[in-house]
C-alpha cells in the first residue's frame, strides 16, 4: 500500500508539474494591460480575419489576406480573398481584387515580389477542406491574374511564406503531425516537429526541421538572413541564407511572447504581431472566450548574441483580439489579426 501511495504521489506531482509547465510556457500567468509606445488609434479597416498583410512600400499599397474564420466556425461563408489598400489616401479603403477566381480561395500567409515597375508576383497559402496549396498570382495595378497552383507533400501544415525570387520562396509548416494526438503533443508537450521548407520554382525541400510551431517567416536579403517565428517557444530563429536555398542556423532570440507574422521595417527593424497568452488565444479561436490579448514587439538584430526586443503595444483584447501582424508605413502602423472584425490603424507619435 505504501509503495502504491508513493507511486501515486509521484504521478500526481508529475502531472501537476506538466500542467504548471504548460501554463507558464504559454504565457497564461502574464497580465496584459493596454499600452502603446507607437501612437494612438487613428482609424480601422472594417474587414474580418486579416491574418497577414503584405506591403509594397515603393508603390504605397497594402495587400490584405482576408478570411472570416469566425463565420466559417459558425458554418457561414464570410469574407475571404485578397484586398488592396491604396496608402496614398488616408481613407485606407480596402478594394477586393480576387473576387473573379473560379476556385475556393481562403488565404492565410501571403508574400509579394516586385518583378518590374508595374508588376508584382503574389503567393498565397490556401486552405480548403483540409487540403493545402500555394496559389501563384500576377498583380498589375489592381488586377490580379491567377497563374498556377503549387502543391506537394512537403506542405504539411503551411502557415506563412516569403518570396525570395519570382518563383522561389521559403515557407513554414506550423506542425509536423496531422493526427489529433500528434497535434496535442506539439501544442502542449512542445514536441518539436514543425519545419521550414524551400521551393526553387520546381521542387520542394525541407531545409530546417525539428522546430516548435514555426509561424511567421521573413527575409532580409541585404544581410542574407532569414527569420522564423516560433510561437510555442516564444522565440525568433535566425538563419543565414546559403546557396541553393539551404539555411545555416545562427541562434534563437527569446521574445517573451507568442510570435506570429514578421514584417521588415524600412530601417531593418522587425515588427511582429504576437499572442502573449497562447491558451487564451486557443480558447478564443475555438469560440470559447470572446476576446484574446494582443501584442506588437520590435526586434533589432545586430549580430549573433546582440538583439534588442521591445514590447511597443499591448492590449487585453478590448481594442483588438488575436493580433497576428504589424506593418509600419510612414506615420502609421497597421495591425491585423486572426479573427477580429477589423484592422487597427495607429498613427505614430
């Protein structure tokens, strides 16, 4: 009997330790209050589920990846597709540019690449009925032409991507398993099975593996660096770009929050939309709680071992829930989200 009680006590202690570990490493005990070091709310763009945003800085426009996930959860169609915002007007009106497509299109991560003075390449991750693809487009002015659909077994659970050429790109798989138990192990036991892949225009290759919920991805071509957000580990991985799409790992930078999409500012600073409490965000995404806290951080990477991370905007979820991307342009900061009803526009101090 005594041995049984000892074994039971050890088992209960292990279970309690696991629960505390999960709560601690997902930000559950963190109190999030409203704070802004980047300015006040100027306006909003009334579109739901703008999970990712691509900026064409030279030509002053945004592309919004729109997918009304809250409506989908309720069995409704909702808004979805690519919208364009002309930044030369401070009205920030969003115009749909993908409504003529003849296939289901529910975009997630997006990326653009300038081809010439009037044309951009656009790639968008598309999720339809549990199947994943990457849709390739040509953007001329406000006209979007679909070119092709890219698929492959390496697209396990694609989340975000970044173009590095007219046809080449890196992408993240936020999970490596597709089964219920595998997903639970990755989400709660922090099992590392996520990855980064590379497509050279013809074939896929996984170039970084054994990651923990790899999410946003961004490239700084001037410094030949690739950044990968690890939401579950609250960190940003830094890699050197090598020939043929290969990567060389440098380091992981602690971020203190659930990092999502990464955007590159004009000065090389990274702007990252974040989920400071992953468990609350998971409950919010499944419709169990009405709001989820949001955060925006900046990351200045100087060299290995020298990085500056700053939390510049936080909100408990009353202004914006589930922030996933933050894009600076001039005096403005555009903050998108996974499931809220609007893009928040801040005007910098």
